């Protein structure tokens, strides 16, 4: 975060939460005898959470977010909202394949609504 604030000094005056997330973890993995380093985006670190430190400060009364079915964005948002005790609803547009991020999202307790395309997401948001 320090590098971000040095680069964009205007951010220093904005309200910000500190979720304690720094760089996205990178772990070594042995693949058929070759050392490979894997960036663990499933741990939801890095820019997603750094943005939420600003977007959720001060904590809102509730949050509505839109994401694709396979993206980590909805999970990252719902997990931070849970930490803050803020109700969160996630509209998932049916793009991509369901994966671990969807399973993790469902465990956050956020309300999850699936939609077809952008128009479906707009309708779902209006209903919520």
C-alpha cells in the first residue's frame, strides 16, 4: 500500500480500512520435477482487496456487487463485508465456469443471485 500511496498521493487523504492484505502469495510447486511458482489468486490478495480498503471505508449499510460466475471479485467483496458485519448481495452473470471462488462465496453468507447477461444483472439489481 505504501507504494500505491507514494505513486498516488491524493489517496492518502481518503478514508481507508486496513484488511491486512499485502501481496498475493506466491508458492513453490514441484511439477514433474520442475520447480514452478504459483501465484495464489485463490487466496484473494493484491489489488482486489486493496481497492476494497477504499471502497468500503467508511463501512456502508449494505453492498451490492456484480461479477462473473468464475471471478474472485464477488468472493473478495463478500468476505470483507462479512468481516465488517455489512450485508452483501452478489449478482453473478453466467460467464465462465463455476470454480473454487463460487464455493467460497457461498460460504460467506452473502445473498447470491445468478443472472443472464448485463440486462439480467440490471433487472436483478433492481429487484434487490
